[in-house]
C-alpha cells in the first residue's frame, strides 16, 4: 500500500503534465500556491483531512473547461483509483473539482470542510496582487480588452452562476474578483481575503485615475 507521500508525488507528476496547456496564471505555479494556501488554512482551522485537502488542491483544475475537453471527475477517479486511494477520499476530491468554480454558482457542502478550505485557497489566489496579475495574464491569453469604457460597469455586477462574459479584464474585477471576499467559507479565509480585497480596490482607484487623466470633466 502506498504512503500518503507516494500518492502526493504521483498526483503531482500527473497534474504538472495536465496543466501544461493552461495559461501561466492557471498553470503549475497556481496549483502550488493553492496547495500552500489550503494547507495553511487547514492548519489554522485545525480541522479537516490533510490528504483530502492536498489532493483536492492539486486536482482542483483537472479538466478545467477553459483549457481541456477531458472529464475532470473521470480523470480524478482513474488516477486516484490506480493509486488505491480510499473511495471516500476520491469522492471528496471529485466533489472539490466539481464544485469549486465561481462560475458554478453553488455553495459548498457545509459538511465538507475540505471543500471549503480548497475553495477559499483557490479564491484567495484570484485576489490581491497575484490575482491582478493572473487576471490580466488570462485576459491577454484570450485577447480581451484591458478596459472598454463604452460598457458601463454593472451594478449589481454579474452574479456567480451566470454565463455572461465580462466586457474587459477590468470589468471582470466587478463581475467576480471584488465579490470573492464575501464568499469565503472559513474564518482564516475571510481574514486573508480582507487585505487582498483592499489592495484590489486601491489598484482600481489608481487605474481609473491614470486612465482618465487629461480627460475633460
């Protein structure tokens, strides 16, 4: 029977290969950060199964529809099944993969602290300085405008679960990134989100100050 360390090593190798087609903001360094954040939240919260959290964080983007046509849950079951991971752990990792996305618009299972932790970690990586860098990296990858002043920023913004496409990367802040602070599941996630949220607000203030500089009032 494989040790947890051997399982993690094998899954790490699989995921490194699986995310090679992703943009750099959703590639291996993103996975690494989410794993570190998830384990940090786990330690701070003092509850949850460590193996499930680490595997869930490693595999949360497997089959991401933005980059892959593969069935994420089926791939997870195949890989973890081949490593003889307990069925209960596999089911929880699949649940994380199926439910984690903001676009799904689903609240996490209140009984799954592992899902809550990994979802918080993934959302934290979409916020703050790193989140800003990732947003503009993905916008460039998709050929999106930085900002389109012709399109009014919606109020209220687009809500989770809609299929609407943000008009520009800056619009994406209002459609998603600025909503994340209030969607955190754990006390640790909420604490870490506050600073990252405030940084994004300051960034947008500076962005619009520079964008509008010289325009007649």
